[in-house]
C-alpha cells in the first residue's frame, strides 16, 4: 500500500463538499424524482384506481453520472470538491482513471442502496481510517487530497 500521499483532505472539508454535491444532485435530479399517478384497472372491483409511480431510478442515474463523470474527467473533482479545494486521486497520487471513478461510484451507490446502515458504515470508516478513506475509496484504491 505504501504511505499516503501528502496533503490528505480533512474530514470536515470532505463532509461539507459531499453535502454541497448532494444539494446540487438533488436540485438537478428533482425534475426526474417526482411521483406521478397512473390509472390502472382493478378487475376485482371493476373500477379504475390511481397507482403511485416513483421515478427515482432516473434520479439515481443522474447522481451516478454526476459523481462518476466529474471525478473521471474533471481532475478528480466534483463541484463541491472544487469549492472546498479537494480532489480524488489514486493512492500513489496520480490522476484517477475512468475505471477507478466508476468502481468508486458503483461501490458508493451500493452502500447508499443498503439504506442508512450501508451509508453510515461507508462514510463512518473515514473517522477511523489513518488514510481517511471511505470504503468506496478502498475499493477503488483512491484517496482524497488537497487540490
């Protein structure tokens, strides 16, 4: 593994950058995350009934693409990371690769889908790890450093 690159980003800056990123993602994906109502025929009652249809898959896809593409093609930074002066790099300090960014985001998405427990485990790992890596960082072999 080797020693961490110099200038690991602070935990608080990572937290605030993440919060800002999720605010941006929620604003961008809001038009895609609505609940609409479809009318379906209920044959047992011989009536039409309203059925809620959630559009959260598209919102999740927007979030995935936001994090993956910006990390992969914008110097390892999202808008939140840019504002707070941090970026994602490989463990050796080199620029993150497209595949690494995809692995990082897939693992993070899996933890988010595991509800609160998965997300808390993933992000809570930062508090105890000497390299300040979340589990999705470990899976992709990345670290977050000062930009």
